[in-house]
């Protein structure tokens, strides 16, 4: 089971992003970021700074999606538990 704090966070994400407008924003963010594209292309030079920036964008979108799609009755992962403890 999620802790009360984790449930509150998930609920807040769902209020923001699980609405029709919120889902449209997420759809746009997915197109704008490299979520579904490779960060490194064959035959192209690797820009480490750009790669880190792109991966941070990908991580943020995936984090938001994980909250929107979370089941409030499921057991939190170890990473989610540690994340909540940091706050």
C-alpha cells in the first residue's frame, strides 16, 4: 500500500495530468522530447551534454506518466519509498 504522502502525490499528479487537458499536454511533451527516439544516432558524433539533457527530459516525462498511471492500492517500489523519505 502507498503511504498517505505517496497517495497525496499520486492524486495531485492525476488531477493535473489525467484530465483531457493534462493528457493533451503530456502528448505534446512526448512529441517535443526524445521519449520515443534514440538519444544516439549511428554515425553521428556524441554530444555528452546534449545526451544528458535529453535523458533528463525523458526521465521527467516517464516520472509524470508513472504517477498518472499509478494504482493507489499498489505497493510502492523501493525507489518510490526512498523518494518519499527524502521529502
